């Protein structure tokens, strides 16, 4: 599917970006859970 002509640097960069996006989305999900929990208590 993909030819390995760019090098491992691009793969490493894509992996780091994917991990950062996953981490940010997990934090956003937890924040959403906390806010919905606080709204139910009020």
C-alpha cells in the first residue's frame, strides 16, 4: 500500500502525532465526564 521511500522519520512523526491526538481526546473525554457529573449534582 505505502512505499517505504520517505524513511522512518515520517513514521515516527505520524506515530507521535497519533499518540498526542489520542491523549488530548482522552483528556477531553474525561473533562466532559466530570462536567456532566457536576451538572447532575447541581
